[in-house]
C-alpha cells in the first residue's frame, strides 16, 4: 500500500488498485500491460509491478517513483524490486541495480553494480 492507495495481484496475474489516484489508486490505464504480475512494491505514493517476463510497470506520483521512463529501457530481466518512501530499485539478473525516483531517497541517477 501507498500512503493513500492499495494494489493487489488478481488470480489471473493482473492488477487491481483503489484509493487516491494521485497515490497509485487508479492503474486502469495500464491494464493491458499487467500480464503475469509476480510482485508489487510500493513507495509512499507510487507502485511498481514486476512482470513475469522481467519487465516493470510503474504508476502513481511521478515524484515518488511512479514514472520510470528515464530508466525504462534498462528495466528488463528484472529479478526483484525494492522501495523506499520515494524511490524504487530494480535488481537485474546481471546483479546490476537500477534505481529511479527521488534522488534524496535512493533514486540515484545511474546504475549501481
């Protein structure tokens, strides 16, 4: 859960979210991307879903990790996702860590590892 929303993985591997849309409570725009979701991580105002194919979908407050567009091309073969209050980090199969979100909360502007 974020500060104002919940998200859950459904039996068919898709996602449902509810609550404050500014905190990730409305993920319907991404429904077509939610295929075989394995994990959902939450920051204070955004969600990140790890897909079965190793991809990642993010939504919610862009200032709290809900916008991963600056690193999206690096988010493949992801094995795990972790979060802080306002940032996320994806661990790739190679061992590389790709962070995004607020820099002062761990969303560094470069790959780590």
